[in-house]
C-alpha cells in the first residue's frame, strides 16, 4: 500500500482522537466556563460551524496549491487551538475557549479531506483498501481518545489542561506526518464537458433520498451524541462512565465500515438505508428503558451503527446519481449541508435537553428517521417494480 496512505491513516487517527475528546469534554468544560448553562454546547457548535465554513475556501486553495500545504497549516492551527484550550481552562476564560474551538474546527474541516487524498494516491483497484486503511485510523482514535480524556482529566491543577497539552502534541505529530506526504496533483478540470445543474441533479428521486438520509444521519447522531455527556452527568454518572460510553459510540461509528460497504454491494444502497433507519429507531427506543449506564451505552452503540449504515449507504446512492465531472459540485453540496446540520444540532442540543429532557430529545428524533425509512421503502419498491417490468419486457 502507498506510503502516503499510511501517513493519512495516522493523521486521521490524530484528528479523530482530538474530535472524540472534544465531543466528550467540551460540554462539560463549557458548563463551568459559560455564563449560562444553555450556552454549554456553543463551543462544540462553533467548532462544527468553522469546519463547514472552511470547506469552501479550502477547495480553492487545493486547486491552486495542492493538499499537502493545507494539511500542514490546518494541523498547525489545531496545535495552536489545543494550547489555547489549555490556557482557557486554566484562566477560566470562556471567550478564549471559543477561539480554541474555532481553530480546532478549521483543523477538523480540512482533515475531512484525508479520505479523498487517500483515493488520489492509489490505483483504482486499491481504492477500497485505501479507504479501509484510512477508516482504521478512526478505529484507533475511538479507543485512544476517550482513554486519553479519562486518564489525563485530573492531572495538573485544572481539569483537562493536561489533556489539551497532549492533544497539542498529537497535532504537531500531524504536521510532521503531512510534511512527509507525497499527495497527488489534482487533474485539470475539462470545462468542455457538459454538466447538469444541481437543481437537475437533485430532481432525481435517488439523489433526494440519499441527500435527505445523509442530513438526517448527521443531525440525529450529532444532537444525541453532544447531549449525552450532559445527560449522563445530570443523571449522576461519573466522567469515567461518560468517556467509556463515548468510546463505545465512536467504535460503533467506525467498526461497521469494515462490513457495511460489503452490505451495500450485496443488498444495495437503499435496503441499507432502511436498515440504518431501523437501527436508529431502536436506539431511540432504548432511551425509554431507564437511566442506567448500560442503557446509555446500548443506545449510543446503536446510534453509531445507525449513522454508519446511513452514511455509507447514502454516499453510495448519491455517487450513482452523478457523472464523474459532476462529482465536485455534488460532494460539495452534500458535505456543506451535512456540516450545516451538524452545526445546528450541536447548537441546539443543550437547549433541547434543558427543554424536554433526554427521553424527549430522543422522541423528537423519531420523525426524521421514520421519514428516511418510508422514503427508503418507497424507493426500494419502486426499483423492484421497474426491474420486474424490464424483465417482462426483455
């Protein structure tokens, strides 16, 4: 396997480790720093907002200068953000903590392109293996991140100061990894090739269902994931239990990728969408079983699996709706809207939790998942009917 793919996998591990700690620790840190409890989710939401906003100028920079300088710069900003996070906690400065979250958002937004860079440095026959290797970095991070937060939380004078310092070291490692990469030059775009408008592309039923499922997956997963640390704390669970729960959730997000792609190839993208919606509804049902650690862990594991199924299947279904020359526009629309939903969900999670509680928050997520299930079944039956008609006509 290409050496750069291994470097990208390690870079992914460093990035996702930072993200897993942020998701676990940010709400708890914000409760002590924010002037109002309803603002506890603002830093995490700001991080996701910057991740969304940076994607558009980053695409232009990549065309002009390639991916490598962008990876180096974003990792350096990530290291600075971690150092500012440690300073903000030590100085009890909410505004400084927001700045740290913004810089980490830039790091996260640029890092979303690691998977695309991996595809660009290998032959077409190796692309599946390259994606699996990159995802393996996320699996490693799912184990390392929560353990890092749990073991370093109380080291030093203030909670999480040492945690941020360790994350800064990981970001510096990412700088070194990026400097060692040999990213492929992007091929020139042929302006003469015909392209359909986004409106025309989204007029296809499959494209609409795929995009809708992706947005629901990101919204439901982000809202419940960011609310979990606050909900568990409110119900008397320790930070160690919260970190363990988030670890199981992160593993459930990444591990199924090793088999969900095969599921799409064997059963089709649309049946996998329906399966993801069903697993998501099972996650919501689990929240009604009580407030024990086992209930939280089971719910978050199901949430991670549901997200994975919906994410992988919606990506496959969306990719079938466009031509190669339309890839940049379609992927940009999907990623931009998805990150917008992530931002909105992170902004509202603490407010929704305060208004309707943990069970109520889960109940409100049922409607979009039911909509995905209904749309998937409808599209599935329509495709089966078309296949039968074509068989009869043949």
